[in-house]
């Protein structure tokens, strides 16, 4: 069949803005369930392996999840001098935990995702992505990350927030109160990072989130990286510190965890922001 004659029903379509969609050719819907929080679907795509969507938004594909999970885990953990106790909020698919487990200095990594169905889907449908769950250092909790950090003061060296976009249960993960709880939940020095979306599509949201974070953390930074199947294919991560931490990686540890996307050079380059992204750092609330 010629490309032009492919029928619509052979594409998964993500509505990214009122004027833009992403279409990914799929073979089959492998699993679907309405959880207490979101519509969870697992797809077999034509060329990207399996894909997880929540409320019809791409969360990961087997083909390119490495671009995101490596940058969520290795940037904060190679900066921090001794990241023994880590927390992942969200991230139920297991991808960030799996990358965290590649750091031998990590003694325990706690994951808190509000939706047990996502954790179950990660284990069932994405065994490579969630393989870190098998590590005895991994602790999995089904719960609200907002409550968890409030109840665990002076506990974590690194907190990674791999949540869905700011809708539903994730709205509170971008608020001042949450950042204050994160700050209190970290030891000093402490590092916090969080996916904050596309600088092409969510610049105003990123600007506002930076301003809120700046009122809590001792320093706030943005770093960027490619994620082909996320809106705009170019992603922004916020990083906040408790105390002062050099943004540069420990080179030996960075080399040890180098992946398909992350390297010490990519780490340092990720903080060299294009002017339109750097402008989001300097703007005031
Ligand atoms: N990498 C994806 C992205 O950047 O959009 C996110 C992946 S992960 C599947 C997102 C997870 O955040 C979901 O499993 C969702 O259940 C979880 N989540 C949303 N709000 C939460 C909260 N308040 N506490 C804990 N987990 C939450």
C-alpha cells in the first residue's frame, strides 16, 4: 500500500497543541485499561517497538526512551558528590529507576507513583525499561509524591520527578508547596530535577515554573535534550539544588554510566542553552 493510502486507523495520533498532532504508525493495541487516574494503553508500533500512552499522550517508546531516562537519572546523580538515597516521583514505567541502578554509590532508590497500573504495565509490557525494579536497592511505593516528600524530611540526596504533564494528580508537582516539601526532604547538598516540557510548546509554563522554583531552591537551572516522540522532539528539564553543587559531572562516574544518549560531554552541553531557552531562566514571575 502506498504511504499516502495508509488509513487513519493505522496511526496513533497525539494532539500536541490545538494546531499540531503527532502521528505514529501502529500495528496493534496490546492493552488498555481505565485506571483510577488515567487511560492507560500499550501499543505495538510499526517501527518504535512498544509504546506506553496515558490519556493518549506518549510516555515512552522502546525505541527512544533512552534519550529521556538517561538524562533524568545521570545528570543529577553524576553532579551530586554522594547520591546514596534517591527518590523517583512518578516514573512508574521503571525507566528512570533502571538508569539510577547503574550508579553503584546508590544505596536505595525509592519510587513513588500514584498509579499502580503504570508500575504493573512497566513490569508486564516493558521488561527492559523496568529491569531496575529487580535490583534489591529498589523500593516501590504506590502513593502521592506530594504526600511522600512532606512525610520524609531530611532523607534524600537526589529527587527526580518524572511525572506526567501538569494535569490531574500531577498539577501539584509544580507548585510552591511541593517544592518546599522537596527542599525539606533533601539533605544538604541535595539535587532535584523535573521534566518541564517542550521549550517550543510550553515556554510560558517553563518560565513560570522556574520563577516558582527559584523562590525555594538555592539555585535553579534548565538543561535540554532530544526526545523524538515528545512534543517538539526537544525537551527541557528543571534542576534545583539545596546548598551549592557544581553542575559539572564527576568525569569517572559519568564515563561509567555513559549510555546511548548520556555522556559527560552531553551533560555539560545540555546546560548550554539556546538563547530562547536561557531567556526562560532570567524572566521573573
Ligand atoms: N516520562 C513521562 C513524561 O515526561 O511525561 C512520564 C512518565 S511516568 C509514566 C508519569 C507518571 O507520573 C505516571 O505513572 C503517573 O501515575 C505519575 N504521577 C502523576 N502525578 C503523580 C503524583 N502526584 N504522585 C506520584 N506519581 C504521579
